[in-house]
């Protein structure tokens, strides 16, 4: 039925003098155009699935172990030739990737935590750990072959006199931390004995950072200090 209708229409168009071949060609061109448009649309849609740029990894901006070690040595004002047991290990602290750097210089053990991205020193510790004497050095002296005729009475010990006041020890700790007395809070100082010496134990806070110091009450030497963030 449909074919008969098409044939009748074409016959009528011929009688009217209309170029049937031109209409067919135009219809074919329109169909081809629609097909091309559809094909291009599908190609554009497919292209949207391909990423336009490579994703930059975060590791490109992180400090290397050598850079973290050099940073903490500069902070401690030490040269790599003056320290030993220097090593850095990656870790995750304070909600970020960090480098844990440890080394030893003289009678001191150093421990640093460095932000692997910004290079900020998040934590630093220095502990006084004297080197152990060798077996020969630690061996007690041989007793004398001649015994004394009278018992040796030890001389009375003179009480230790502290050369530093608590205020002076506090000023030493504050100067080392780069802070003033008015800028901190919770400043507390106690006199104590540690490893046979008289020391001042000092604590204070600066914002979210807590400081702890141990200072020799005789010489004013900083024996131990710690800076930690209060989570």
C-alpha cells in the first residue's frame, strides 16, 4: 500500500514538471548530514571520557630524606661530620606525612619531626645521654695491700649552693625558645635532683605548643628540652 502511494506521488510530480531526481538527491544529502552530525556527537561524547591533563602527584613537592636531615642539622647548628647514627624515617603524625630524624652528637641524642611538605619542624627533643665508659674505665681500683690502722672518717659534705636563681633559669629557657615572659602562660619552675646534680625543671606554653626544659642549677647548661604540640 505504501509503495503504491509513493509511486502515485512521483507520477503526479512528473506531470507537474518537478525534478524528482533532485528531490531524492536532497533527501539523501539531508540523511547523510544527520548521520554525520550524530557520528560527531558520539565522538565528542567519547572524548569527554578521556582526561584532558595528567594528575600531578603530591610526592613531587615532598622533602627527601637527605633534605630533611640537612634541615635539622642546620637547626641544631651542627655539621654532618660532627654527628653519627643520622637517619630519617617516614611516618604519619599530626595528620600529615612527616620525617622522623634522629642523630647523636657528643653526649646528646637528638630527635626531630619534620613536616614532609612544608619542612616545618613540628617537634624537637634533645636528651643528655653520657657515653658509657669501657670495661677498663669502669673497673674499680684495687684495694690497698696495707690496711689503715684507724678507720677513715669521711669529711662532712658541704651542701650544694645553687648559682642560678629560678628567675635566671627561666630566662635561659625563654631565650632558647625565642619567647618573652609576657608571651607565655603556665610558667612553672621546680628545683630537683637528677643523675646526681641539682636541676631546674621548667614548663610553659605558647598557644598550642608546650615547652619543657631541664637546666643545670650550677652552670645554667640546658640538659634537656622538649617542644610538643598539644593535640
